[in-house]
C-alpha cells in the first residue's frame, strides 16, 4: 500500500458518515464518492487499482488529499 493510499484510508476513517456519500473525484469521466473509492481500495484487480490511483492523484491536485 502506497503512502497516498494510506492517507486516503486514514482520511476516510475520520470522515463523518454523511460526507462519505459526497462526490470527491472524477476519474475517467465517472464521478466517485469517498465510499466508492474506499470500496475500490479493497478490490485487488487492475481496473480498480487504475481508477483508485487516478482519483487519488486528482484529489491531491485539488488539495482534498494532502500531498505526499
């Protein structure tokens, strides 16, 4: 697990339950909520990893996720 992924998991654990359903990133033209990205982080297939990585990069650019 990368540092970026660890930061996301830590941030997700501290989010209020209502916030987890808010859209936080758009990857490949599809909007994803915090909850969606958390579920993707648990999957271990190529597509999930690719989407998760892209979304985390965008979240860093928007300062939603602290930069590594």
